[in-house]
C-alpha cells in the first residue's frame, strides 16, 4: 500500500508540473486565457498587414501566436503607435509589447524576456543615389531619415556627438521614411537591418553600410510581471529546441537569426 501511495504521489506531481508548464494560463495575463500584444503594425517583416489590409503577418505575429499556443492562451493584437508603446504596458492596456530593443535604461523600467533575435544598424539609400556612402561618417551634408525614439535615432544622435554633420528627419513610422526616400525627399535612412533587408529585397533600395550585431530584441512586459516573463522565457527555450523559431526565421528572413542569440542553451 505504501508503494502504491508513493507511486500515486509521483504521478500526480508529474502531471501537475506538466500541466503548469505547458498549458496553465490561469493568472498569467490581464484577461484570463488571453495574451494581449501591443504592437506597431507597419514594420515589415516583423509585423504588417497583408494585401487585404486585414490579415496580420510577420515574424513577431507568428512568434506570439506560437508562444500563446504553448502557454494555452488565445492571442489578440492592439495596434499602438511607437511613441505610446511603453505607456500602454504601464497602464495595463496589454500584457506584452514585441520587437523592443533591450537597453539598460529600459530594463530599469520594464521586465524583458531573454532576447529572441539579433539586429544591427544599417544605412539605406536609393540604388540610383549618385554619391558614395561607405560608412556613417560619409553621411555628412546629407538628409538622414529615421524613426523617432528608436535605436536608429539614438545612433544618429551619437554620430552628431562625434562631429558628423547631417540634417536629421524624424518620422513616426518607418514606412514614411522609405516613402520619402523613394520620392527623393531624404537621401538616406538609418534603420535596423531586419527592416532594411526586407525593403532592399523588394524595392529599389540598397544597404550601403551595416554595423556589428548586438542590438538584442526581446519581449517587453510591465515591471514586476515576473511570472509571465518566466513562462515566456521557458516557452522561447522550448520553441528554439524543437526548431520552431528557426523555421520562422527562415520564413521571414531566409536565414538563421536565432541560433546565435540562443547559444547559451546549445553549448
């Protein structure tokens, strides 16, 4: 009888842990059973509308759907302008925000998951631009566009501090930067390589400089939301180990941008 009781306790404990790790959603999110995602739609290939103007596509969209499924949750997306993305977390408008570069000053105010993809700064021009730009210092005298309050703006500000003189143009959305570049209203765009590669592959743009990697991107949460942060980290690890993250990366970038970020669980 003692052996039977011990066996029953072990099995019960195993089932409890299994259920809690894989499909337990109670208490994880603002609305039980629903993962709400704050996202700036219009940032291909990370998040954007299909040609029908309704269907959401993109790396982050597929990633969050897969994460929600792993946690036993439904998912909903809340289109939020970039300048309001952090305020939405603080006020409980949504559970998470995606495609956020992990910076020390942001980590002081918010929780972050482990990074799930790596990025870097680039400079993009029209293919018919008549002048040579091989490095950031070469943008002296030109009109440079970037999305405001992003790492691209921070990079541009550092160039100014280093004595590189150019005319900055800050935009609310990255798509407006590319629209004005196509129209010749600006000479170049400072933008992360994830977006630059997508535009360069589809239109008449060219990446003329790419900086070193190291812009780690993660999922951002309200400060103190440690339970959901841990659950997402565990789910990210599982999705890397089973190859799901690599498949999503290959689908949207045609290359592996995942493995270097998750090297800590492959070594």
